[in-house]
C-alpha cells in the first residue's frame, strides 16, 4: 500500500509482492474501498469471471477506467452489472506517457477508443503518409506535450516509431465518417 498525498490527498493501493490475481484485487476493493479503479481489459475480464465477483462489495467504486485496448462489450456489460457503471475507455501509450483518446464519464461508446484528449493532435495516414478519407483505414500519428523524444539506445526503434515530433501507431484505424 502506498500514499500519494501530493495530489489533493488521494491514496492508492497496490498488491505488493504478488501477481494481481482477480480474487486479490476484489479483496483489496472490498477492504480498502477505493472510489476509482484503473485496469486493463484483461483485468476486467478476470474480475467479472472470478468466483467471488458477485459476492464482493464493489459499492465504493464510483468510476472505473480501462485502457490499452478496446474492452469487449460482454465484459463492459458484466462489469456494469456488478458495479452499476461501465469502465470508461481510453487509449494511450508509453511513448506519450498519457491517454490521448478517451470516452467521457457520461458518454461511453462501446468498442470505440473515444475522442481526442485536449493537448494532443491525431492524424490518420495511408502507408504513403497521405491523409485518409472518411471510412478508410490508416496508421495513427499522435503528437502532444508528453511525447518521448526517443527510445534510449534504440535508434532503430526510434526511427521506426518517431517521425519528427509525431509518434506512429502502426495499428490501423478507420477514419470516422461523421
């Protein structure tokens, strides 16, 4: 357990020295009564499938956040059934040290990474670097105030991922048709 009192008196808890098994995480929620839970889709999947999920007191949770990849709809719905709210999804990366796409607490779009977070620019481009048309797939380029300048001692990875001040996310995305 640790304290993070430098930010408005908030506290955080982690399972020191143990793998965050679903039963241990559920036990920590019931014991320490956090109001916000951060996790990956794999964690939410394990939690909703855990034997004690339906009997654990999760009433302290007022908000849940999920990031790294899109949360499956059945897991979103199962977590919502257990807690009264679905996880708010966002997408970020280590290279940007932050979430750059996020749904809003009151606007969850299941299967979507969300809208651009203020402070970040996002472009979808073809393999030739041209902007994609609506409905077309493209690689995502992101830049913002938290972008890493390089990979330490990895010039090859830096040239592959970082183009000037843009971070290249090779996973292909579809441009919105709105």
